[in-house]
């Protein structure tokens, strides 16, 4: 994946969002959270040259080239560009349909500090592939994209936009066809059969591609034994613990109260954690999409409402009201209280325990669900929620940067701040190491050494997200 440098041409439409573009740039007197999980380092100077990081050193001893554009960043923090590992290009439009946000989402991802994404399931794969090409040519603003193929889904799906596999041979053909088109990874979905998943994994692995999954018909341990590389969302979609689950079938009942009573330290759930680690299976955290179902949280931010089209804004607000409405809770869960507060807490416990035990935890947002989670803003919220789950800010940023880069096989290029790596950096006003909410204060996002104006990117999509 070739990186752009200032020597290459950006279209006028992209250049409109550029605020820093010089062959050499010095970011001086800045706090650095380098993505390794190490504590923040104060008063640092980062030299960027020809799209790469030339050096990182104490400001007092830094040697700044005479031709450098110098930015005094006292009071600011620099972190690596976020690596979004569940960052779709689509948004829920209602009635089980999803619309491609090919204009707004790339801008919002970049504005939020996300410089690399895996789309983790595509409903318009050709659109995603063409968008990737446009971004790489400098014709439209956005992050570097790892395009996931169309969902590998079995018979019985709820989603009209997904092809339903007819068996293992179809799974193999589908994987090979889309690898030929240019996708580089795949996602299995809820109704896929074990035989179809096995065929897809084998076909992908033969050509160096990885497979993740949001599963239901197949439990996590079975998927690990088949050879899957990653599992999406975590505990709240793992059906293997339900006594009523039948082999190869997605159970009709998903009992979140049952899930919330599992123990991460002992018993079946603990065994699953150890099993995933033994099989080198990563887990992708998508806490923001679950948080929306918890009554009373989160406070829907004005910046999110401003980005949404009027119909989408009304739908989000109505959905949030219903999530906390007593009658709606009784009708949906046959209980006076929502199961989501306890389930959400248990999901956090699972993710923390998985990572603490040595598992590779990845981070994404999943802009689906109720529709209140949108590109960029949701990625920032994911980092905040990882801190709530028990990680330090430095650890949470490590999960959202270096871990994703490691899974993608790109840790030698991106994911941490170090000499020789691509200059994918996020300039934040404040200090997220002390107040993680400051991660929302993104002002400039460097991608391959070019600094983009976050506020301008956001303003360009005001009132657009979710429009039909």
C-alpha cells in the first residue's frame, strides 16, 4: 500500500482540507503517547520528512532542520493514527437495510484520527475498492483502507443485501473471486455453517488472507478450531454458552442476562479465553455499538447529531428513548429491567481479562445498531470505553493503534511513533494520558506526513450521514 508524500499530487478537493504540507515538519514541545503502551513522554520533538517519521527526541536536544516547518505544540499530545478494525463504510437506514456512506465516512474517519481501517464486512465491495483507489491517488480524503470482501453468510440471514452461500464450494469460489478483485480479508457472518467457514478459511489462508467473524451458528471455540483469525464484538455474540444452542444453528434466543452471570476467572468463559489465546485468535472490541443499548448512556453528543441527516437524527433519538422506556423493555425482554447494563459491564470484563491473559485485543466502532455510532467519533469513544473497562489510557491507545497494525501485518510501518515509520499521527489538544476524553479534541491528522484539518473535514459532512 503506497503512501502519499508531499511530492505527490493531491486534487484541489483534497488540498482544501490540508493545513500542513511541507517536505520537512517539526512538531515541537509536544507530549507523545507512542502507541507501545509505554507512559507518555513530555516535551518531545518529532521530525517528519518526506512522509515518514525521521526522529523522535527530547525537545531540548532535538536537531531541527533549517528548512523545516516548525509547529510549537505546547499543550498538545501526539498519538499514532488510529487503526480502526471494525470500521464499515455503511450506516443503518432502517428496516434491516444499510446505505453506503462513501462520501461522509472517509472524511469522518480521517477527521477523528483514524488513518487506517479494515472495513470488516462490505455490502458494496466494488464501491469500497474504488474508494480505496481514489484515496490512494489523492482524489478524495480518507484513511488507508483494507477492503473486506462481502459477508460470508449462510442460508437464513436477516440481511437482504447479503449473498447466502450454498455450501463449501460456493464459499471457496466467493473467497477466490473477491481476492482476485482486490479485497485482502474476509468476514464470516451469523448463519454460516461450519463446513462453509472451514472452506472459506482454507481458501483465504492459501492466499495469505485472514478471516474474522461475527458468528452465531458457530461458537468461538469451534471457530478457533476451524482456524478463524479474529472474532468480532466479543462475549455478547458468543452463543456457545447457551444450553439450548444446537450444533450449527443460530439460536432463536440470545439471553444477555444469562451471559452477564458468566465468570471470566473460572469455568466455561475462562476456558474460552484460554482457548482463543492458544489458537492465536484475536478479538475485536466494539463497545460503542453496545453502549447505545444501555439505558441512560451515553449522552448523544451534539457533534453526532450535527453530522446526521434530519431523518437519521430523529431515528437515533427515538431509538434511545425506546431503549430506556419501561414498556419497551418489558415487551422486548419480558422483564422490568433492561439486561444491558449488566451485559455491557460483563463484556468489558471479558475484554480486559482476554487482553490481560495475553490475547490480542483490537478496536473498532461498528457504525450500525441504533445508528448513533458514526465514523471517527465512534472510534474515539471506543478508546474512552476501553479505559472505563480497566485499561490505562496508554494501554487503550496501544490497543487502538499498534494491535491493529500487528494484526494487519503492518506494525513495521504504522501503529507506533518511531523513526522510519509512516508519518500517520494525530495532534490532540490536551492530555489524553490524564483525561482520556481529550482524545476527542483532534485538530490535525497527519497521514503520510500531510496534515489534514479535522474541523474542516467534519464541517464538510454536516447533516449528511444517513441521508437517503
